C-alpha cells in the first residue's frame, strides 16, 4: 500500500485521528481524509458491489430510481438539492452543466424535463450505471473525473451529489473544475457531514457513521469544506448543513434529534456547498 504523508490539498502536516480507518486531519485546512491510496481497479470493484449486485446497499439508486425514470414517473431529487438546482441551473441564465458522478441519470433527467435547452454532460465511472444513462438518451461518458481535462467545452455549473467524498485526488479535481468553469461559474454539491458523529455521545472509538474507505475517502465539516475551496481560489463559498433528521416515525431517536435540531443542538447529516469561480 502507498500512503499520503501530507495534506492532499494544501501539502500541510497531517495528524492521525482515526487508527481503524487510517484517517488523518490536516493541521492547516482541517481536511479529514484517508491516508491510504487505493487503485482505480479497487474503486471500480467497490462501486460495482455497492450498486449493481443483487443485494447491493445502494441498489435503490441503480434499480428502483432507474425503473421510475423508465416509467416517466415524477422525479424526486429532494428539497435541498432541488433548491440548489433551481437557484443555479434552472434560473434562466445557466446554459451548460457538468455532473461528476452522474449515476443512472436521475439529475440529468430532472434537468432535461425542466429545461431541454440546457446543455448537460455527465461523467460516470460505473459502467452499468453509465449504460443505463445511455438508454435514457442522456449525454454521458464512462470515465472518472479526470476526463474533465479532455473536454473542449467549459460550463456554467459543475455539480456533484454525494461524490466529492469519493475522490482520491481531491486537489486535481479542484484544479480541473476551476479550469473548466466559465467566469463566475458555480460548483454546487452535497456531501456527508463528518460532525454528525457528535449526535452519538456514546459512540465507539473511531466510529464515523458513513461509508468506510475505500468508499468514502474525504470527510467534511462545514468549516473545512469552505476552507478547501477558498484555498483553491473559489469565493462566495457558502456551506449549509441539513437542519433536521430524516423522517423515521417509528424511531425514538428521530424525535429526540428533532427536538435537538429545534434548538440548534443537532449535527445534520448532509452539507450543501455553493462556490463561485473568480
């Protein structure tokens, strides 16, 4: 195995904070990330197991949502995501959008249904998900995010939904995204909130409450994700955290967490970021 010896974004010193998953934290930008460096083949196998096998954890995304798209049912993208899409893409000003980690094409289909004039391109590393997006006649390519560097066009918006936590070479992504955005172009994204660990005061040591490496490689807080984008020349960086817990009416913990959230004493599960290219 090969390991990171310094921060993958700002090259500063890192401190080991989680021995179980070999996570380090940068002393400067505060990024938390897996110090182990994995191969591309490992990623492809992992995603296939997560999405495509019969009992896959995320089979809902690959199968249920795909069937919904085939049947032309109403596409549900979630409250926070739909707000960002309306604000930055479906605003009458956006002409082109790139989605990194486009999956089967849920968001691409949603945008097409709302405005066929917007030029959409999706990049998806998982071959089966890519093939499904092709069947839906979406403009997608089967590759990892480094394919951004081969594109001739630039974009008004680049979006990633629960993807940035998977990117091993985070610094390269930030550089390529900045390069391919038009002036005043936007990045919009969502990612798990690392600080949700504090909702579990009796947690076991090293518990992270999200997918372990090599699935998730980067772990974000509202503060460190803003710092990381600002270090890489983005401005107007606004990070917000989902305030309320997901609805689970049969769970006692849901009601406890809901009350905590009413008093701003709950760490939401998801971070949403908006950032602008200077």
